[in-house]
C-alpha cells in the first residue's frame, strides 16, 4: 500500500513538471469562481453594495459589456504574446545551448502560474460577460463581478510585466547553468546524506533470477520503496542492473532477485520502473553533467564560438565533480534497522569523469585557454580534501595524461605548447 502511494506521489511530482499542469489548475479555479460569483450575484450582493458603497459597483450595462469585451480581447493578445515568448525561449535554448535543457525550462513554475493567471482571468471575464442581463433593471447586472474583473485584469498586467522580466532572465545561459547546478547539487547532497556504511558484503547476484524489461524507453525513475515492500515480504534481496537515464530495450535485464516469484509479485516489481522519453535532473544528477558538457561543447562550436560560456560551464563542472567525489560508487537501499536489501547500480566516478572529459578533449583541445581551464579543474579534483576514495584521484590522473596528449597533438604554437607543458609539470602523476 505504501509503495502504491509512493508511486502516485512520484506520478504527481512528474506531472507537475508539465507546462500545462498549473495553468490547468488555475484556469479551473477561475472557471469555478465565475460560477460562484454568479451565485453570489443572485443573492443581490450588487444591490446591497449599490445602496451602501455605490462607487464600488458598475451599474451600467453598456459600460460593463465594453469593459469585459475589452478585457477578453486584451487577455487573448497577452496570452498569444506570452506563449510566443515561451516558444522563442525554448527554440533559442535548444539551438544555442542544448535540447536537454528544455525540460528544465518547461517546468519553470513561475511561468506556468502566470499563464494560468491569464487563462483563469479570461474564463472569468467570458462567463461574467455571459451573465449580464440587459433588462434595464440595474440590480440584474453583476456589477460587483465586473469590478472584480477590473481587479483581476490589473493583476494580469502586473503578471505580464513580471513575465517579461523573468523570461529575459531565463534565456541567459548563466541562469540556465546555475539552475542545472543547483538541482544537481540538491540531488547529490540528498544522496550523500542518505549513504550509510557499505562495508558489509552484498550477496553475489550472478546466479539470481533475472527479471526483464516489458517495454523500451528511458528509465526515468525507480521506486525503491515499491521494490523493498515486495522483496521484504518474500524475504529476498534484489540487485538493480540498469542505470537511471539509460535507454532500456525490451527484454533487457532489469533486476536480479534471489528466487523466482509468482506473476503478481513480478508485475509489482516491474511497476517500480518508470519509463519515459525525457529526463529530469531531480531524478538523475548525471543528467546535469551531460547538459553542462553539451553546453560547453556547443559553445566551442564554430557556429556559436563562445569560449566565455565554456569557461563558466567548466567552473560548474568542477563544483559538481568535487561534490560527486564525496559520494560512494556503490549504493544500497536500507531498511530502518540498517540492513541492505537492494543494490542500486549507479554510474561510477571513473566512467562519469571519462565521459565528460572525452567530449571536452575532442572539441576543446585546440583552444589553449580552455585546456588551461580543464587542467585547473583536474588539479582541484586531485586536491579534493573530501574525496572518500583514492581510486577517484587515480582516475583524475589518467584524464590529466589524456588531456595533455590530445592538447599537445592539436596545438602547434610553441608558446602555447610551452604553457601546456608548464601546466602539466605542476601535476605529480
């Protein structure tokens, strides 16, 4: 039961990242509020206000119709412009930086709320306009509702001004990289805090029962609680064979378990694996390394030619690697008593560092400034005081040698080569 609740919670969390989630909820609120005001107007609230505070109520039918019709037309224009700005933002981010940054931009909650405010106000104005009854009786006119429409339209204008400011900030690459870094930092910190002593050996899972994938797609997330609830009932352990973020083909091995389970239990285990065509950094910190690396490579392409962005991206990569060196390569899921039930396959530091450096060496080795920056990053990693594993530093030394070889073969200027040689000599390899 807890596992199913956890699955529902994860689904709601992922639904929240969709661009239409908050606009839909807020629009529904505006729609319902319009009918609530219609009910209130039937209780003669406008008549009461006219008698006591007449300056709060619009009691002229033609004036009310003109105001509401103008608001409807204006809100449609604002919404069209705002949605166009969002599409331009996504297009520029995809072409100039990386298509992988789009899910993070789409899930911007502030922009979703603003679009929802537009749509809810539009629906409110439309249904308030429909509720006007031009019978000549001023008390049949929803004057107070029209006043609220003016207030809501003022709110929309304020939201529009904020939207223009926010969208102009959102497109800046420094803000995009900062958002990527902060999400990955939060994810890594949670993983580091959750790690416990893994000195106890986990059973050899090579001869265990294999559960295969029923479908194909990117493995977006794994509900460890769902797996734990199932295997703990059967007093067995599990070994996850795939990485989050990997593309899994149908019938590929997903999970090893100590003994064969019935069909219902197997299906419960399979339900813990969520497949998608997109990825979120909140679920997989490795995606932050991929995105930042792709931004660096794109910045160094002849079409973009922005080495300043590449330098900034390497700074963020340095911070992420320093944080990653505080995490163990092996991960387990523990129960309340500290017993490891699930072995979780995760990308080890050596593979992660090589993947990033292989791309950077290939596309940045001709630029001496970027090469110097990469040497600086690797030096910081070698001097990491919080590194929990000496093999991490050995992996860094291997990348130092590879970077020097590639840069020496790509750069011909003697002064540049001397500078690279001097940087290399500062390492004790």
